């Protein structure tokens, strides 16, 4: 075991933010020692992960900001991981009404880090599982992960969060009728933000109807109206999140389900890494020349040779 990585790990465990920031950089960029750092992580940590997803501009960062304010009063230690190219947590975007975010940069109970997204359209960072696990290693009560909802990413966040919040805004309007079934499944709590705007009530009612229908005799997914800029509904949302986390802790299957989800994705990534795309194209070009070329036979033998 490398001594410097061991020391870094101890510092992270002790709550040293600088060490944590360095650790994240090491993992994010797969720098020297990143694997040994990951190999030291413990699985039974108390920090719980809350995922906040939704379309760009829905107010996710504003909600996170308001929740930080709310939970600071309860003396909670919180980490925020923002995976959002337009996130106000990005230093470059600390402009205008977003400047207020900076108030937390020097707070010893709040750690904020923004990550680059995997693709131009947003989505999750390639190393989000590993980084979230690393952040959990530090003594936080909660780890909030903000992600822009673009297709697959909402589902991915659900695979690593103990509680997933889906944020919608009145502008979503009738889209709710066509809400992807996947979204209904992953949301543990719905938030109708910008409740100060026209259409919020309609959206709220529609969502309530949908969650009611979906629940059958089971528990309905809560729908909470917030106006994050005015700090309305935030206390209620904060309480609902903590309530959900507590309730969920008593379901042992949930832990295994989350672990399996993460394990599956890590295996996929590791296996894909071994594939040299250039080599594949080169060999494919040769094979495709042959009269008896068969793509499926080629794929099978290519994989077998890895
Ligand atoms: N009217 C209104 N505007 C809001 C509310 N919450 C956020 N906003 C504004 O919506 C814009 C996008 O917010 P932001 O938090 O950056 O959205 P994100 O992309 O989902 O993180 C900002 O200009 C916010 O000030 C709200 O409850 N009501
Ligand atoms: Mg944001």
C-alpha cells in the first residue's frame, strides 16, 4: 500500500476537505494511486446519498442551496456533488443571482464540488459512483448529488442514491402526461418547484393523480410544492427526505439492490476498458473482406481474445 495514499485516506476519514478535494481529483482523472485509494473505502458508512435530478433550469441548484441553509440550522455536515455543466457551483458560473452560492465555500460543515459531465448533453460523470463513495468516506451526514436529467442519467442517479428527488416545473405542463415510466419508478419524492408560477397547481394535481394511480394499495410517492427562491416548502422537503431515509434504512433489501446496481455498472466499465477500439476496427476491416464474414462470429471471437 502506498504510504501517501494511505495518509490521504486517513485525512479524508478525518474530514479534511483539502484531502478530499485531492482524492476526488485523483479518482476523477484516474491519477496514480486511484485504485489503491478506492480499495481502502469502507462500505458501512453513515452518510446517506440524496440524488436531485430534473431538467436544466428547474431550480435544482436553488433547491440544494435552500436545503443547505435548512440543514445547517440542524448542524448537519453536508457534501454537494454537482454534475451539471451550467451549475452555479461551478466557479465560472458564479454570476448574478447565483453569487449567493459562494456563501458556503468557507463553511466547515459544507463541502461542494462540481464535476465535469461525460457528454456534451450533460448526464453523469464517468466516475460518479467512485467519487460518491469516496465522499461518503468523510464524516458527512448527507451527500447531495445534483444531476441534469437527460434520459439515462435520472435512472443512473437512482442506482447510487438512497433517496432520489425528481424536480419538475410548471413549464413541464402537459408533459407530465407523458412522463417516462422510468421517471415514475425512480422518484422517491417529486418536487414541483417554481410554485409561485402559473400552472404549478395544475402540475401538482396531475402528479398527485399519477402517483395515486401508480401506488395502488401501496404508499404514494410524495409530491411537494416548493418555491426555492422564496424558501417556501423547503422545510417540508427537508423533513420528507430525512423521513424517507429513515424509513428506507429499515429495508435491508434496498442496500443489496443499490450495491448490485453499482457493481453491475463498475463491471461494465471495467470490461469496456479492456476493449481497444482501434484494434477492433482494424481487425474488423480485415475480417469484413472475407466472403464468409459474420459479424456475430467476429464479435464472439474478438471478445474471447481479450
Ligand atoms: N420563479 C422562480 N424561479 C426559480 C425558483 N427556483 C429557481 N428559480 C430560478 O430558476 C433559474 C434556474 O435555477 P437553477 O437552480 O440554476 O436550476 P437548475 O438548472 O435546475 O440547477 C434561476 O434563475 C433561479 O433563480 C422558484 O421557485 N421560483
Ligand atoms: Mg444546477
